[in-house]
């Protein structure tokens, strides 16, 4: 039976968010800063950031991409970023040819180059196409930054020593979403500070 007081549910959700956010800040600050350094290095080397995620997490990578291309919290030059999940026509064409696991890797192989960074957001569920994207990025001489809702996923074993993983404390997707936003806002703030100052 549901609780008759909807405020209890809302308060519980906010409390969970605050607890998850506090844990992430305390445990993952250095990992976020290191990932930002890798992204900045690509941007300052006349390279770009390619982004990918599945399902609703794709909305978050689009937010991050837009914050780089347009602005985060201050006017500044555009930064080169491309969300590989934003092109629905290409995505559906690859799926139509029964190559769902290649939805991102084909694009990485076509668009990625040495010096670029692949940014991967992993909430839960299907990861085969993300795994193939990471493998393609390594084949192209790219570095990889992974933000994951879970610790020690099958993605972790693929990462090279100069890649970065920001792994949350085994959160379900609905709890991870708001923390992902905080992580990406932190990355945006660090990128702007390191490149443009202020």
C-alpha cells in the first residue's frame, strides 16, 4: 500500500540525492579533476570530444555536449564536441542493418582521431555498443573518460592506464541521473576555468 503522504516520497528522494551527492564529492573529487585534465588536453590540442550513452543517459550526454558547444555559465568560444547518439538517422540506419552493437563504434572509427577523447556515460543495462565504442577509440589512439553508475563493471577492464573512470557507488539509474548532472557540471566548470580562466 502506498504512503498517503506524497511529501514523504519527495523528501526521501531529496535525501537520497543529498547523500549520493555528498558521497560522490567526498570520494570522487580527484577522479573528476583528472578526467577534466584529459578533456582539456584534447581541447587545447585542437582535438575534440566524442560522447555516447544509451537510453535516457543519452539526454545527459547531449546536455554535456551542448554545454561545451554553446556555453556552461559564461560566454566563451565554442568547444568542439559531438554526441554520437544525437543523430537518429545514422543510429537507426546502423540498427536497421542488424549492427546495434556498432552504433557508436562505426562513428568513432569514422570521426575519431588520435588526440580526441571519447566520453562514455554508463547508467545500466546494455553495454555492448559502449564496449565496442571504447575499443574503437583505443584503435584510433584516443583516450577514454567513463562516468558509470556502478563500480567495477565490464567496462572497467577495458580501460588503459591513461584513461579515466568516475564510478559512482553502485546507484540505480534513477538515482544516478542527478549525480551524473553534478559530475558533468563539475567537469564543465573545470574545463572553463582551465581554458578560459576566471
